[in-house]
């Protein structure tokens, strides 16, 4: 018996509007399906091509694989037509929200952002608790060069808080005049966008942009490449001087200006995990490597998959809030690549990557490799 599909013009029109017609130029070559990293860990890969065809026809069938996409954009890097495939998946996810068919657990994420100003179900009044023993100034455009945007994950996750503490030491060592917003720091909304609820994301943009505008923010430095991505690519330029940067980009600038100097040698062999949202989504490959390679004593080696060929850690696209079955974690494969290099430290520049990679190292009981953030490595090389 043949399966029957009913084309829905309204769905098709919605998808065209949600994705700016991104799927229209797809000619079904299948490269996206072949390159998807899920094919490395599952018996059968996701048929990305099928999702693209659904979007072209206005079909939305509730396929649970829709929520597997990490929006890593590896498929986009090799698409011969340059299709923004991640945007198509986000558009399909938005339709799933409208039909009340989100993946289990994701509504809790949205409600937490709504009530708590963060996706981690933590009290908004505790957002700056990590800095309670630090004498940090509230951002003032008349006094400060940059706003350090800490971000939700870094504010509440104890492991990620160590990255923030390292960055503050580096800023202070370089004489950077910076401020934070403390408990008034708005959620960037990245997590909401990553699970496809574009309507709510637009509301967050409006509120958060107003906060930055009212506070006179121009130069904004983020901890997470995910926050950097939404500020850089999705937020409006509310004043002509507004310039969001990922912290690795800012540290590279400080090194070039000789404001930041590494004087303590670190005799270690290290490799680097390119975060998808820094390398592929925003083409930033050089900045973190400039910081690492500026440290005296460091031996830097590349993994087999690096740069735009980086292997996703598995934490993007809302996957941090969903269960991933043992044996299906991209980070497990990544750790094997690290061992092949002989490096004793795996460096990255994303809180999600740190979390996923450390989980895999612990699960595999690997003792000889330490996961570190670029900021944590760099702070060991300063004189202070």
C-alpha cells in the first residue's frame, strides 16, 4: 500500500518565511546526509536530505530525528549550493512547537528562560553569585572599555565559572577596564533559538537589546561562542559602535597590542577543539590558535579533524538539554582523536565543549588527557 502525503500550502509558506527560502536551492544531492556526524555513531544516519525535501514541499511529519540535529553546520560546509541547512531545521522545529510537538524536556527549558532569565532552572537572583568574593564593577560606558557578558551557562555551571575567573585575571593582567551587569545581565536567548522557537527568541532579542542600549554598551565580549553568534548574527546593531566579540578574539587583540604578555613557560603538548559556532558558523579559526601558540613552551598539534572540519562535541542545537544514549556521543570519538595526537591537554573555547569532552574522558576513564579552556591555559602563562 502506497503512503499518501498531503501537501499543505500554509506550511510551505510558513517555512519560506521562517527560512528565507533556504531549502529552495537544495537539489537533493545527499552530501548533507553523507557528512552528518550522526552517521559515525548511529547504525543509520539522519537523512538530512529528506528533511530538506519536506521543507521544499511543505511537509512536517513529526519525525523525532528532527531534534537530533546539533546545528553544527558540518553539512553546510560541504553543501555545493551553500544552503543554510541549520536554519531549515530550526524552521521545522518552530512548526513542531506550533503543533505542540516539541521533544520531551524542551518546554521546561523555555519556561526556565521565561521565569528565571536562564535555561538552567536557577534563581535569577543568583546569576552573579559566582563573583560574590570579587570586586567587580557594574558596567559604565564612561569608565569601561568592554562589557564582559558572562552568559547563562558560565554564570551557573560551576565548571564553566572557572573560565570566567580565568578571563577576569587575564583582563586585569592586561589592564582592561571592564564591567559586568551582574544579576541584571539578560539571557542572550541562544538556547531558545537553538531549539527552534523563533517567535520567543525575537521577544528576547527586543528585551535584551534594550538593556544593552540603555546601558550604553558598545564593545561586548562573551564567554561562549553561542552567545557571540546570536549577538553577532541575530541582534540588531542598535548603535554604530556595537561590536560583539568572542573572548578568544579579544585576547588575540590584546596580544597584538602588547597589552597581554605571556611570560611563564608551559611545557605541555596540546591540541585544540574548534567549537562549531566559532569555526563553522563564524569562520573564526585563527584567534584561539594565536593565543595558544603565543604561550612559551607549548607544543601545539592538530587533530585529524580540525578547523572547518572540526567534529562537533554534541552539545549544540539544544542537545545539552536532551539525553544522548551511551555510544552515540560525538565527544567519545573526539577523545580518541586526542589520544592519537599524544597531547596531554585538550583545549577548547566553549563551555559546552568543555562539559561534553570532560564527560567523555571521565566515562572512558582516561587519565592522561586534561580538558582545559583557552582562558584557563592562558592564565597559567601570565606573570600575576
